[in-house]
């Protein structure tokens, strides 16, 4: 699935190759029931089956019923109908499939002759200073284990105040999801890795932004966040002075559990730990302070709405969050989103949606208008502080592909570009947001 090279291949050839490789066909034979014949067929089937089913994907969208405890089930629109469960075994990538962790010495700048620097755009949240291009460094995309990532989690589920791991079988512990399926802690809730991406032109000395991406259901960091949803590529191609953090949530599971992000101060602890790792990975341990004060944009896709909502509500770094982007993700927690928007008028909020989440998006719009907050329904300009934008996408835009095709191709890139175009309204770590950290 994945080689050991930690660098992201930032060109269209990788994406085209991956897409073409996802089509697989398993031929079926018919005839008598002879044991020898069926034995050979069974053997061939077992060899082909894991790869073909790993590659086989469906473009239908997940139903709200399995996304969170407060979503309502629909007998005529089930999760299995809209987003069939993966037919491959839940697992973690092996060492040969994963990125190799990089050492600081691997990341030392390489001195090469440079032509005049290309135009450079930053997500400027503070007055700009004359730009001096850093020495050349390759894009870095790697996996980092973090203590304060979402999982493992042994606390309570705030929806019920009962233990999250509420199922046991011998020595194994698991969680029964809202759909009734049991997911085991050692398979689904035991991956504490975070996908980290630092573009080659990132300069910690300049105003920048940290993008935190909460993926949806049925995802892994390499297969989905990196290779299918192209988050590292979108960050790099935006030209914005930004880095990416994408924590692994439930592994390949129809479950939106937030894990440690449910806890008061959980998001703050995650960002504090991330600052140290980012500083080490960029080769400048002294940069940890800059990363610890850098503004944050949270992007939540689909089932990622739940860790997004709790990070905004009890995460502890509300004053650093300068923007929230929900990609077909308003499945619940409307009160938390509405309260954050009302109390953080210096920040922007974007929700783009299909018909699957349209009812909740329209309800949230109504709640905001009742509070006297202006709402736009078009994405037609820079994203300034206080912008609240809801964008409905029409037929032909699928939930599964929403991270790469929503109101435009590569919507995360588009948000960063529009953010960079806006007149800077706040200074980094100035604490001018209308609500303090909670």
C-alpha cells in the first residue's frame, strides 16, 4: 500500500496512478461442485480477495445514524446503503507500509543555488515582514506518535457518562457504536499517530497557520488522508505558510468518537505536544514557542464533526482558532458550533454541504440569524474575520470525494488561499478574540 519513503509525491502522476489502481475485478466460475475444482478456485479467491476489496470503494455517503450518538437513524437511508462497510479487516499499517520517522539530522537544509524566489503567499494574521527564503528543504510528510492524540482513550463517553470501552471479551475491551457494531480497542482505538506535513517553503519565522484535519469514518492516515484526500498536497499547493496535523481517529470504522478530544483541555494538550514535535521536525527546537502560539484552522470532514465540536467547546485554546471548515459534516452538536461562532467574531466559519446534511445546516443558519449574525450562502471572496459562509453543493458531488471536490476542486487549498487574501485583522497570539480560552 505504502512505501517507506516519508516524502509526499507532490504531483498529479501519483494521484492518477492511485485512482487508476483502485478498480479491481474478481472473476467467478460456475459449474459442478467438484471438491478439487472448488478448492483451486477458493485458493485463488483467497489470494485475490484482500487486495481487490481493499481497493474497492463506493462513492455513496455515510448516513448520519452512525456518525455520532446524537444522530438519528433512518430506516430508508442506512449507513450500509450509502457507504457500505469496508470488506477488508481493520488493521494498522505494517512497518513496511508506513512512513519512516525522520530524525532532525535528516531534515538539515540542503544548500543549492537559487534563482529569484517565486511569488510567495502567507496566511498572514500579523503584519508582514520582508521575506527571506529559507535554505532549500524537501516537503516533509511523516507519522508521529503523540501521547495526546485521540486514542488510546480509557475515559468516559460524554454522551452517556459511561465508560467508552463498554464491552469486554476475555482480556479484550471494546466499544459498541451507535449502530450496534462492536469495535475493539486493540484494533480500532489504539493508533496514536498523527500525520504531519511541512511544505518545503514553510518558514517558522513568518506568520503562519496550523491546519488540524479531523478525518471522517472508515479512514486511515496513509490510504485516505494522504493518498485519496490529498491533504498534504493541498496544503503545499496553496502556497500558504501552513503546516498540517491530522490525528488518527477510529481506524477504518463507522464511528466518530473523539477520544481524548472529548476531555476538557484535550485539544490544548494535543497542540502543546505538537509544537515540540513540529519544532524538532523542522530542525529548530527553539521554534516550539512559535508553533505553540501559531493560529489554528480546524477542518472537520463528515464524522470529524464530533472532535471538531468538542475541541471548540472544551478544547482550551479557543483564542487561537482563527477558522473552522466543515465539509459535509454538520451531523449534530449545533449548539456548540453556534456558540463558538457567536463568541468568536474575529474568526471565520465555513460549512459546505450536500443534501445529506442540508437539514442540519439550514437549522444552524437559522440559529445564527436569530442571534443577529449575518450568514452568506456564497463562497465568493476572501475569508475575513467574522465571515460565516454556508455553501450547498449540487447533484453529482459525492460525499466520499468531498475533501477533493466540494464547491471547488481541492476545497482546503481554496480556503487557505482565500484566508491569505484577506486583510489581516488580528495579530498572532494577540488574544483579541472576544472569548478567552476555556
